[in-house]
């Protein structure tokens, strides 16, 4: 790899980290290049999952599985600036909107206030994720978070690549992901899943995240007319949860 290509790759990685987390990196690339950073999304996700999982492993001997899992979920949300949780809440509020079709739902989703449906979605998501991580416990939960966080962000790339934007503006329109970017991003979640987990369990986690991407795309096209920044965030959050639940079920079989 030439020095120029290596520098561009590192800048793309820094852009992905800055967008997906609260890490304050100084960038020289404009936000319009976010699509070029897409292959780095699973890498950043794996690091976020490792951070949250490391906290769980450190806290569990002192505080117990339930408290440690709760702290891990808080860390997962905190280090991402609640980006994906906010998208999930907004999508849930849009789902609960009555009348007005696509325009009405999109308007509700742009409202910064969280409604009842959004609050319930966050409670359900957080409760299920805490329960799944507490059930796995220790290093199994750590590995699950690494795999799930990478798979969830890959799921968002699949959603972006297969669904047209609902609006001409906003993140949904500006984040252009090509099939090539999805393919370049794939080796990280796949390798993590089949190396860190027993292969069949890892594949189950990946398939769960891919299923979320498919369902999110179908829902977004039908209910909103396409993807938005909120549907991308919700896909990450639900992809993480689905992957962790799949690992719990697979481990029990």
C-alpha cells in the first residue's frame, strides 16, 4: 500500500471513530466523505464492544452479573453518545405515529422529544441486552459484545446499501454506502464471529444481525419511503441485541 493510500485509510478510520463514538479526534476530511469510512464501521464497533465488555469483566466479581451487565450497556450507550439508542427511540415514535403517511412519521422522528413508544423501546432494548449479557457472563459476555457491536454496524451498512434515502437531506441521504464498501467491511465481523465464538454460534449471531438489516430495510421502505439516520442507528442497536440474544440461545442448545 502506498503512503497516500495508507494515509487515506487512516483518515477514514479516524472519521469512522469520530462519527460513531465520542472520541475527540481532529479531522481534516469533510463529513461528506463518511461513506468512504464505512468499511471501518465494524472495526470501531468491535473496539466499542471490547470497551463495554472489559468493564463488565472488571465489575462482575465485585458487583455481580446483573450490575456488571448494566454498567456495560451504559458504557455501550455512553461511548457512542447515545447515537444508536436515539435512532431506535425515534423509529419507535415514528412507528407509533397515526395518520399522515410517510411525511407524518418522518416529522415525528425529527422531533427531539422522546415519546411513549420511544421510551418503551429503549426500556425493552436495554432490559433485554442486560439480561442477555448477564446470562452469558464474564469473558463470554465480553466476546459477545465484541462480535455483536461489529455485526450491528455491518448490519447498518447492509441497510444503507439496500435502501434508498427517505429524504433528499440528512444523514440518510448523505451516507452513501456502496456494495463494495459492504464487502470490504464484511471480513471483520465474519472473522470475529467464527474465531472468537464457536463457529455455529458465531454464524448464528451474524445471521441475526443480517436479519435485522433486512427487516429494517423492509420497514423503512414501507413506513418511511426509505432510510434515514434514525433507521441506521436503530439497525445498529437492534443488530447488537439480536446478535447477543442469538448467542444466548445458541449456547443453551
